C-alpha cells in the first residue's frame, strides 16, 4: 500500500518496515509499536524491550499505554496476529519516550515542528504560506489554491453559525456536514471518500471543480438559511442542513439533465491506489480452496 502519510513515516525510520492498519471508522492509521521499537533501538528482542518500557510508562502514569490498542497485523508467515498498535499521535509520543541515540533525530524533528507551530501563532501568514507550498508541491495551480483557501473561509463561516446555534461537539459538526453531503450527492463523507478511493486525504482536495462548487453551494445555502431561521440544537440544525443540501441537489439535477451524465466521479488527485491486505488474503484463501477442490475432483475421476 502506497500513501503519502505512510511514506513520511517510512522515511523517518530510514525505510524500515513499519506495519500499519487503516481504521475506516476512525479514519486513522495505527502503527505497530514493536516495529517502531525495532527501528529505533538495537534491541535483539524488541517485544521484550516494549514490555519493559510499557511497565515503566505505566508506573509514570503515562496515558500512552492506555491509548495502546491491539489489532491484527500480517506477519512474515503470511498469517495475521494481534499486536500492540498506536495512532500517529501515540507513535510520536512513543518516540519521545524511547531512550535511544537513534531516537534523537526524531526528537529534534518533533521539536522543530513544535517551533514552527508556535511561530505560526505569532505570524499566521506562515501557516498560510506553508499550505500554499504543500498544494503547489502536489501539483495544484494557484487558481485552484486560491479557490480552495476561499472555501476554507466559507466553511468556517458556516461552522461559526452552527456554534452560535448551539452546536458544540465535534460529532455534531460531522452529522450536519453529512446531512449536506447526503442530500446533494447521495453519500455521506466517509462513503464519498470510499467511492473516490481515498482515506485520510481531504475529500475536497480530491473533488472536481463541479463537485467542489456543489459542496460549497450546499454549505452556503445552509449558512444563509441558518442565519435567517435561527435554528437551535442538533435536531433543528439538521433540518436546515438538509434544506441547504437540497438546494445544491436541485442544481446538480439541472446540470446533469443538460449534460446527459452524472457530475459525481471517482476521479481523485492521488497518484497511487490503496491495497487492502485483508481482502487480498481472503481472495488468496478462496483461490487456494478452489484449487484444492479441483485437485480432489480430478483425483476422484482418476
């Protein structure tokens, strides 16, 4: 599986294998703790090293061990076994906890990232320039970048209205956003991402200009309706969000009628595809089972 985020992690560990699992529900990667320990230390027994470190962290009251989960990862024998895993934030905290010379470059890298974020607090333009540089590096032109940044500001105007109207929890913002997407596209955010073959990446960064415009229209309509009708709480705001999405839906229907085709596409901005090891394993098992049956059938005939 190739992915920019995984490539970044891999580069940090000098190309050493760091097994990972994608959690579609949480939209987060989880990385093998033992693999990270193996990459950071010269220990011949990384599992034992992690066991000792985990005990020390527990005594220190670290939340790292509490946040550690267990997921099945593919081993060298091709089978899946349960291993301790951490999300990206947890892995970065783990690096800071490992007393190894190999961990020092990572700690310096983390310190530099922290400094950059603090600098951005005093001069927000630094963050904007960084975002522009990222988008340019990914091949987006300046016209697209300008429209994207404008969209970010418009989105913030909507969430500010929602906040004024009693929306305070992250999951509530997610629900309202999904109502808009569902109305105009027929898919929730996560379903839309799956349709386009993306995971952690931004959905809007992987939309066509038409899809972006319809999304923006739905959100702007929801914002103006919310300003006019002043709904309060999740239930009332959901109804307004749906109405905003329907306005974008009507526009989509009119456009598709004139074009004679759908404007929703699987097209994305990625130059790679995801491969699900679990699905590949299942297919492999099915093929092996079919071969066994075929051999048994031939042996019976003989």
